[in-house]
């Protein structure tokens, strides 16, 4: 079974390949590394590699700090400790910020965005690995361990009001990390930047003054649309972009209401001023009707539905 972050990032990397081919030259610096367990990259215009070196070092340090909060695979992360204990005292401000955004996304998507699906995801992943599907009893038990309304959080603590709950922030954390790195670069005076950390964020322009252009790709790599980005982020979600079973029938986006994998749309792409907003909306809209998806996107300022199919 593949890491769920890896394939989803493949969609973003495929999309950005048309936007930012690796053009060598003295007026741009390139970085490749890891973010939340998968490949990431960025391009900085107007700076040579030598001057960019301390910037990239700061980026790497910030990514390590954020992974220590949001990684679901690192047992020492804040999120992993919360899931293990059901409570986390003195949560990091960044975690509280993401939980607050998650609450807003949950509301505008009428519950489709629900980070408490981790017990359901674990159940489907475990049974799919055996070539099976969850039986009704196991599914009901996992559903009883979910529910965003049972998450309590403030500056003092985050806690679950039900036993055996767990959070996955895969549908928003990649975007949030992208936003934090973009803010770090702005703080260092860099204005013409393309970032691909699972979601794409672009600011300013390329060195020749042309716009950043991102392609929206299906899981098979077919580009269905190209979008100009300036001071804007783009996120693409595809239920079958990550598969939980060897037969390729169980996708990774689950419906919190039914507990079943999403089948309504093959691909959703959303742009917004913040990558975290685009990330969360693109994930949740995979579960919504076209009308409800449009309403959810319209409810978030700056968001725009770029592709739904």
C-alpha cells in the first residue's frame, strides 16, 4: 500500500511540471527536498544559488518544525501524540490555526470536510490490504469513533470527547505548510516564487515577466486545464489518485457520513489566496454535488472552483 501523501503530491508535481520547467540560469535558484514525507520543490526568481543557500536552509528548518507538529507518521509529532492519548496539553499555535480553519471548512462543506475520519481511513486501509472490505459491524464501530463536533480545542488543550478518536490533517496540512513557507520567503523579500509542496503556490511572475501557469492533471497525467497563478495557490484532489487496495477500486477520500470511499467526482481543483483553503476545499468537494461544491467554494473568500469532473 502506498503512502497516501506520495500519490497526491504526484498530482501536484505533474501539474506544476508544465508551469515551471527546470530552466538553468543565474537569475533563479531551485530547491528540492522533502515536506511531510514526500517530494517538494520550489523556484526563486531573481536570486542566484549562492545567495539562496541560507534561504533554503531556513526553509528546511521550518519544514522540520512543522513536521514535528503535523506528521501522522512520526510518533513524536504533536498530532501523533494527540491521537495516541486523546488529549494534547498546550497545543502549538499552528495546530490550533489548522483546527480553526478545519472548523470553518467543516461548516461550509456541510460536514464533508471532517479530519476525524482517521479511524475510518485506518479500517479501510487495513481491510483493503487483505483484499477485503469492512463488514457492517466494523464500519459502524469506526463511524462511532468519528465526528468533528467531538473535537474540543483551545489554547490550553486539544481533546477528543469520544474514545478511540483520531485526526488526519492530510486534507489541509500540506496547504498550510505551503502557506507557511510562502510567508517565510516573503519575509526575506522574495516576491517571485513558485512552491510545490503537495499544493502549488505562486507569487509574482517569472523572471521574464510572464505569469506562472499550472496544469491541472488527472491521475493518468492528462492535463485538463491550465490556470495562471499570481499570488494564488492551486490544489487538486482525486479520490483514485491514491489507492488503498491492489485492485484499484478503493480510493483514499472517505465520506464521513457513510464511511465509504468517495465516488462522485474523479477530480476537483480549487484555487484560492491560501493553499490551505484550496487544499481543504478540493478534498471535501470530491464528496459534494456540483451545486453544493460551488456553494462551498463561494462561501470561502478568494476561492474559485477550477475543475470538477
